[in-house]
């Protein structure tokens, strides 16, 4: 039983401090939506407002057909998995999972059925009689998810649930969450500052920054066609290169961009007539920059640091005018600090950001 | 290397020597000396005479001791649950960050810093016949005044009221400290779990502070078994010894009648009683750590 979530013109103030400013968002039934953003952007506050743990200063929130922002948390039909799991320490796993159902007077047989079903789904049936302090971090995480599942909520809310797990377990649990979503087809809202979690789990990502939504889109859209310079810089590792633009002129179907250290680049890119090159930047991801074989001439890059990640090599260097640039080569590339390389840019993958931060993408990029 | 380590190891003892000396002189020595005294017929004015367990037999056969024992048990049985329940209630009510709550916390704790003489003086003003607060209230209500300090039953009750008023600060503070250790997200999870305020109290709050409830109970059992000053100053154990506690009995035997050996034997018995009461409380609490619904 999954439901849509409708957030309409929601704001949140603490006294004179505005934490969320006029947020509107529509989440479809069964959709997995991830709120992604840096610390303090308001993503957790927005989730807690859906859960009812924070009051809404202005605007409305609906789950399914029901307006819920005036209801107490328990009456909203949502279940939440906390970052710290928030398991009741003096109750066993089974008691933790059944507590919510006992409170709404579900019959004992039904509670038992749901707890055992959820425990089997999450492979924690053998832990039902244990108390949380006897469980590992991963097991606690599953119990917290189990406690949410047994309630059969209209929507699941996850508040950075993987951040307390070690790297290996985080990867595995991420995969299991994706499988769980595929099996339950429930509406899930997931808060994280980890872009890998967002990219791998989400049907749609909501990138938040500075009290507002920067962009809503599928992971590939967010990555390939970021709406703003903030999104372009926040999503992707290493971060996108931003090179200051000196001048832009119309050139047949596209534009000729004079960027620091790169020279003149001709790109097929449609800009509004009022676009000003002042404060503009050219954006390109490291993987869209290739190192040319010896003997070929391109744009010169002096290598400063080389990071070998096994499958790929990240090359941090400077262009002829001193502008920093990160390029990517394959894992076996023979590159060393101090080398002078010749590089080439995939012109179809460049982005142009105005002084206001709004992105314009190359055609076909 | 090993030799120098051993040498320095013994050298460390110098740092604990000051505490060890005070512990030995003021705690260990008196404890063993009182056991030695309890086995002797001694009056502090001459050498004692070994009487074995004779002092214990005399104490246990003394009807005044038995009456004092009964008074003390009744006092502990009524005052300790009251202190625990009231302390918990105040802590729950004042566990918030408003200015009013901070002020009231200070107010309720302020009685704890008063000396027993001032506490008893205040409560004598309340209970004393004629001009006291209670007789005035009774008069206003048109009721026959009760002489709280010199009526059997009421005298121990009056001592109990003064004691609860005096001692409520510590339980309240210990409970407040425990309540503030409970993670806030447990309450958020309970809110999402549709738990009623009563279920939150009985299933989240009380089990989370069960150890503190046990600690406060044991501390109060130990403290209230040692009741002395309030009874001595408010009622002097009367009427007819109905408010005489065990410590007052020990005081009278040891320092009024100078039967020090018998007084020491009564002290050892009180020590055993307190030890047993605290152990029983501990065993009961640890056997069933979770508070029932």
C-alpha cells in the first residue's frame, strides 16, 4: 500500500532563521526519492516534517489523499528509520518490531505473522529474542527497517540510515535496500549526503542547497545535465572542473568560448541572448577529458598529483595559465607528477554556467 | 627493565598513601573497633570485659530496641517509596528547559542544603499545637486540631513529612540526570509508533531509568534507616517511644546510659539490617529489570 506524497509551498523557520523556504515537491506512489545535499541544507528537516517530528511553519503536506501536516506522527501512516536506529534498548528485537502494532491494538496473531514475515524477509528471524546491544550495527539496521516494515506504512522515510555502517556493510545494505524497494514497491524517501547512495538507490534525486531545492531529476539527468553550478560541483567524484570564461561569441550554430588556459573552444550550445560572459565558467567532468598519445598535440597540462585508483587514474594538474584541472586516464596510464601532457576535451560534454549559476548544456551532451 | 618497573610500581603507592591513611584511620579502624566493642562490656571509663555475644542477646531481648526497630522499619517502608515516587514525579514534571522549570528545580533542591536543626525548626512551626500552621488550618476548616508531635502514630508521620521535604532534592536530581540521558530519538520513534503518554512512560521512560530507580531506592533505604536528627529534635522519640528510631536508641544506650558495648552491638545489628534491606532491593530489582506494563 504505497501512497503519493505532496509537499506544497512548505517553509520552516526557527524564530528568524529560515531553514526551508517555499519547498514544493510531488512524490509518486512507489517512487524511491532521495534528498541529497550538504550538511545543513534542510534535507533532514524536510523528512522530519513529513514524519511529523517537526512542525510546518507554512504550506501543506499530504500523504495519499490525506493532508497530514496537522496530524501527530503516529497518525500519518509513515514509518521512519533513524540514523541512530533508535531501537528501544530494553526490548527484544521482536518487542521492538511489535511495539507500534500493539499501540494500535492489532491482534496478537496478526502481530506475530507480520513480525515473522518481516524477520524472514530481512533474515533476522534468529535474532528475534535478542536485545539491541547484542546486535552488530548491520543487524540493528535491519531491525530498524523491520520495525518500519511491520507497520505496512504508506511511505518509508529513511534518515541517513547507512551512515553509521562501515564501507563494506554500507555497500551491501544499499543493495539490499534497492532489492527491498523492488519487492515492496513502497514509496520511499531517503535522506543522504552521500552521492553514491543517491545515484544508486534513487528513482529521482532531489538536490537541496541553501534552504531550497536546486534540482529534481533522475540520477543520470542530475549527473549529465545538472541544472546549476552547485549541482554540477556537488554530484560526481572528482568534482566537475570549472574554468573561468574570458569571452563568448556566436559562431555559426554554436558559440566560441575563450576559457582560461584552454584557448578558444567551438561548442554547439544555445545560450540566451542576454547571456553575459562576465562571471561565467565552463564546466567539464574529468572523465570527459582524455590524455592524448605522445606526439599528438592538444591542450598542455602540467601534472601535479597522480591518484591511482586501480580501474582509473586521476590526474590533477595546471593549464598553461595556472588554472587547475582534473583529468582522468585509464588505470594503466603511465603518468607521473611533473609530466607535461597533451589533453583533449569532449566538446559535446561541456556545460556553461552563468554568473547566476544556471547551467547551459552542449547539444548532445 | 623489569626491576626498575617493579621499583617504580611500589613507588606509586606513595600517591595513594594519604587516602589509604585516612581510610584506615577513619573508616576501617572504627568499623573493626565497633565490632570489638560490641563483644565487650565497656563504658569508656575503664578497661572492657569480654562478654562474647552477650551484648547482642541483651539488645535483642530489649523491648525498647524492638519498638525502635519496628518504628524504623515502618518509617523506611513509608518514606522511601514516597521519596522515590515523588522524586520521580518532580523529575518528570521538571524535565524541560523552561526558566520556570529551572527555578522550580532549584527551589525543590534548596531544602537539601539546610541543616537538620533548621528543617526541624521549620516543621515544628508547622506542627506545633496552638500557634502552628496545621492547627490554624484545622481551625479555619472547623476541625478538631490534631497534636501531631505528641500523638502516637502522628508523631512518626510528622517526622516522615519533614524528612521527605528535606531529602526530596537528591532523588529528584538523580532522576533528572537519568531522564536527560535517554536519547531523544527513542521518544521520536515512540511518537511514530503511536505510543500513548502512558505507554511512553511505562515502556520507554521507566525501563530506561530502571537502574537509577534502584540506585535511588538503595541510597534512600541506607539514609532513612539512619534517621536520627529529625526525630530527636521534633518529638524526642515520643510519645512513649512511638517515634524513637534505631539510631536514637543507639545514642541513648551508648551516650546517655554509657552502655557502650550494648550500643555498639545495636549499631552492628543496624548495619546488618541496612545491608540486608539494600541487598534484597538489589536482588529484586536485578531479577526483574524491566518495569511491567
